[in-house]
C-alpha cells in the first residue's frame, strides 16, 4: 500500500492539513489538502484534491463544540474511507519554537514533548496549539510515528554574534538569545531559488515572508546568516497584530505607569498591536488598502509596515555585504501588488528597479534592468514538513535495520 503522511498546522480555532503520497521514497506529492476552521464554535471542514477540486465539506453547529481532538479524528476517519490503497505512515507537525535543543526535525516521544512545553512562554500564540494535536495523536493513535518540524531550526546556521543579545552571560546560559522563525518557509525558498535563477542560489538574497506574521531573512548561498525575528515571534517587523521590535522600556512603562499585569501587556503586544493597533481598523492588508484613501490611520499602518520593511532590509544588506536578490513570499508578499511596489521603490539605492507590468501579473521576476533582482515566489512550508518527516522516518528505519 502507498505510505502517506499527514502534515498538520494547528491554530487556536483551526487545523490545516495536507496529505502526501510518498511513493518508494520519492518526493512527497499532495493527495488531499484542507482545513477545519471555527473549532470550538460553528466548525467547518473542507477538503480538496491536489488540483483544488472540492471533494467534501461539512459544517457543525455551535452546539456541537467540535474541538481539535474531534476534528483530527474526523480527518483520520475520512482518510480511511478515501485512502484507496493508501496507508497512513506518520504525521508531521509544524512547531514554531524548537529552542536551542532542536536543530532539526525529530521523532516525537515524551521527552521531546516535555522539552517543547518549556518553550511555550517564548511563543505563546503558537506553541500551545502546535503541541495539542501531538498530544491527541499520542493518546488516540499511540503507535503512529510523529515528527516535529521547527520554524527555528533553519536559523541554527547563524553565527554566535548574530544570535547574541547584549545581556549578562547567565541569561544567555538560560537560553535567552536570538532564534529566528519562519524557518520552514525560508528553507523552501532556499531550496527553490536555483529553479528561478541559479545565481540566487549562490548569491546574497533577502527573503521577505510577509503575512499576518512577518519577517525577513538574509540568505548567503542559501544559508541563513541573519533574520529580523529574535527570542520570540514578537520581534522584528510590525505584523498583523504583533508590534515587532520595540524598546524594552515601553514594557516597563506598561507595567509601572499603566499598571498593567504582565498578562495584559503581553496580550497588547501580541494581539492588539501591529497593523490592527496602528490602524484601529483591521490586521488584514486588503481591508487597509481598501480604506487607505479615506482613513488616515489605515494609511499610517501601511506606511509604517513598508517603512520598517525597507529599513530592516537595509540592515540585512549590511549583514550580507551587498544584495543580489529580493524574494517576496507569504500572504502579503505573494498577493499585495502595492506593498511589493512600495518596498522596491524604497530600495532603489540597493540597485532595485520595478517592472510594473510584471509586478501586476505576480511575477515571478518583478524587476527590470536592475543590478539586484526582485522576485515573487510562493512558499510551501507543508512540503518542507513532508520532506523532513519522510527523511526522519527513513533515517530511523535505516538505523533499526542496521
């Protein structure tokens, strides 16, 4: 029977999934993809084939209170009914934070789960939800292998200096350092650069993962040497609801002068800031663009977002010692024509010039006659997770056989 892998990406009220065939150890290929949304309320399940054709969907009433466990077991049951000669071999999970201990994907056991739980304070918006389906599978499908794949692991190639904060040594020894995130996305971009322009794969590239979460990564010959996110996924660029880089003194002001609890301050920085906080309107770039002409705060949020992107790109160009290419990816990076145009316009000093027609068409190359080139490359974090899961399973089986 064909071995298949499920790739899961869990959120607070959602569960995204892709199912991959893995024929004879070849490159994983999508068989099904879909999601559950509205978990905990009026849940909705949708699944499509690899071409995007709708295969099934279902909605539960709010009274059913469908949670992640029921959703995951519904998915497994659905697959059993539609496998057609397929055998579920493993589940691969996106886990945002791997800390210093996990430099690559690992088979999940109790020790791994316990170590990952200690990292929840470093990624409170993501880590608890990433761990929930892992616990569910261990409880409901205890014999099924699981592989944790980390957003931090790709950045382990960065130098010690790039990862340091100017803090006392004892804090560094407790794990306070720069980790970086969106590594699964950047690993995919790094792996695919050669297919767009071989010079990018061996050159100095900045990848801009722009979405509700946003960051930049400096790639030298495809290797991460610097990134805008740091100790947590709160650092760097302004995001949908996260503030990005902020003077630590602001936090002391919130605690002392505003008399907020640490929990209340954390909620503001993670869930009420960024595009939402500045605009007072929305964290969705599409909504902000639609209102920017008449809403000064919406325009201000967009302008700040673009300004910070171009400013941070400047710092990464310095880290790279030059720039050969800029890659836009993520929901905003792949779809927002205006953001790409504004960022490229702000980088004329770096040798970038926009091809407006190509940008409106979505690329892939959106620069014209420039020293450095600009590109739009869709990311594929799920494929990276499937590849890593397949690789870890193969290595484990080889060790057992030897």
